[in-house]
């Protein structure tokens, strides 16, 4: 609350602490950019994983129907072996995609943050 004799220009903000230049606006902007890139990457990875799991569940249901229709033990073995082989291949491919996505996200974070971090440090020095 401002005093009656205090003009609006002379009011002080209790939360306006003096901050060293390193923690000023450029750093907050850098952190916001990095946070945005990280969240985009995580959201993309989650969507990709959810899509993969949806495909896998559909295939699980399909193989269950195929197994029910088997007439012999040899048919059952063939359906199940094909199912396992395909599942292992798909999980391997998905793991490779996840690794590549993580690596490219890390590189993108570095590319985003490195120049701006240097700029913040240089401003803090001056």
C-alpha cells in the first residue's frame, strides 16, 4: 500500500531486488528458449511412443485372432514365431528412432543455447 503523500513515481516494488546482470533478461530468455525446445522434444517423443504402442496393440489383437484360428500346433508355432520376430524388429527400430530423436534434441538444445549463453556471459562481463 502506498502512503498518501507518496506519488506513483516514487513507490517502490518490494519484489524488485537488484539482480546481477548474469541473471537478467538475456538469461531468462535463454532458459525460456531451452525449456520450450525441451518440452517440444518431450512432447514429440511421447506422441511417437504412443503411436508405436497403438500399432503394437493392434498387432497384438490381430495375432490373438490368428492364434484362435490355428488348426494345428505347427500353425500356432508359425503365427507366434512371426509375431515375435516382427515385435522384436519393431521394438529395435523404435529404440533406434528414440536414440536418434534424443541425440538430435540434445544437439538442438546446444545449438539454441550456446550462442545465447555466450552473449549473456559477455553482457555480464561488461
